[in-house]
C-alpha cells in the first residue's frame, strides 16, 4: 500500500472514531439523564416519606399525651373510689356493730330450756385454766394481703408453739404434699415453689383443719375413720395417731363441707373443733393432750354450724366465724368461753374486712396475736386488737 492510500484512509478512520465517540457520549448522556430522573424520584419519595413519618410521630405523641392524661384521670378516680369504699366499709362496720345480725339458729322454747339446763350443769364443770391468759379479741387492728398462691381453698401457717420462721403451706383440701418456705420473705417474693422444701406425708389429708405445733403436724387422715395423725416434721415419721371418739361425724362448718375436724391452738394448748350427727345443729369443742392425743374434756357449744366458715380459739374461748352462702363480710358471731370468765354480752362482734370470698383456713398464732387466713386463694394476715375479759 502506498503512502497516498494511507493518507486517504486517515480521514475515514477519524470520521469513524468521531462517530463512535458521539454515540458513546449520547449513551452516557441518556444513562445520566435516567439516573438523574431516578435520583429525583427517590428524593421526592424520601421527602414524602419524611413528611408522613413526621406526621405519624406527631400523631403518636398526641395519642400518648391523651393516654397519659386518661391514665392520670383513671388513677385519680380509682383513688377516690378506694377512699369512698374504705369510708363505706367503716360505715357498714359501724351499722353492723350497732345492728348485729340475727343468730343463725332456730330458737324455740324446748331448745332454750335445753341450753339453759346444759349451761347450769356446765357451771360445775368449768375448765381449769393452765395459764393466766385473760384476753379476748376487741377488733381487727390491721390486715395484710401477702399474695395469691395455689387453689381457692387451703391453709398456711407457722408453728403455733415455736419460734421458727418457717411457713407451712397446705394447698387444696385433699393432698399429701406440704410446702415449707424457710421464711416469710421467700414465701412472699417468689410466686413459684422453687424456694420451698416439700414434705410428702404417709397418708393424704382431708379438709383444712391442720395444725403445726411444737415441731409436729396434726392433721386428719383422708380415708377410713376420722383419724388424727401426729407427724414429726423433723424426722418425717408418724409419732402417734388417734381415732376421734365421735360417731357419725359431719362437716363442722356449714360453709366449709370439706373440714370435719379443726385442730386449733391457743395459749392453753391444743383443741379440736368438730360436729356430730347426734347434735348436728351446733359445734362441739374438745381439749386435747398434745403428747398422747387423748381428749381431756368435751363441750357442746351453743354455736350453730349453719353459715359457719371457720373457727379458732383464743385464751380458752372459741370464736366461730360466719358468712353467707353468697360470700359477704365474715364476722365472729358466736363465742364460747370454756372457763366461764367471759360474759356473752361483753364479747365483741368482730367483722373481717370484705375482700374476695370466704375463709377456708384460719389459724390463730398465740405468740404473734394474729390470724393466718386463706381467702379464695389469697393469703392474708389479720392482726388482732385484744382486751381483757370481764368476769361473769
């Protein structure tokens, strides 16, 4: 190829190169234009989303402010309602004290004559007290709701005769496992039973009339005759047992059909509260020997079973707690002093604060002067205000 031909091809090559460059530049411009359009769209969408987010944030803040105002208003209303309820309860306490409920027993002349004759006969068989305790309940000084644990019916208590801090919990009316918490703190703070030791009894219990006294558990065996079992909590063995000498027993409390014998403790020692078919209208009382489980003395009390939900003994005086079929305010409506040192008209008509339902378990602590109660699954402590008995 000659030089003149190369000179002719150079312009052609230059023109082709310029055409390719022009096409490439046009392609880049189109791509940049498309990218600019997408950036513009993204900017518009981002701006719109930012505006919507700001509006939503302002809306949420407004709703939160409204909710906070409504919460404060509801809290204020709840506090006012609680104040009104407390005032109403005090007024009801006063009215019920001034107008006591009628006794839950049919009164007829034959029954009155029988009770009078029995009372005269019992005057020569008064209980000889072992202590100088002369106190009786004046009122409920304070109430503390600990927690809600277990079934609607049950029992919780401390050792009524010792200084142990252990808490014993009997969940339900028919079981064989006792939960033991080392202190009140562990029982109160923990909802589960992981902080509790478990004691499996050799025989299942029935009812909620159990008692922990001086390191021993006294409870009623579920099957067979009504047998009181004395169980050593330290070495986990049965120390003694005794068949209660009362034929054809019936539930001792009309509103607690699962309890046939209530074992109680006070400053005088151990007691058994029960009922028999022979005198099915009223509650019976017996003094127990804690060592041998022998019955030292028995009484037929004038306290009716009907509408009774529980009972306990304080300084040798039986206090029977009553309610209604539809749970209302629990009250001590009948007292029976085995030593005859408390006049009936001097006994205080004690009302328990209305909370949940009715008490399935009530255990009096002689040392602490308070009652450990189980109310519809809630564990409650009632602190008692005491006064001296006025001798008849």
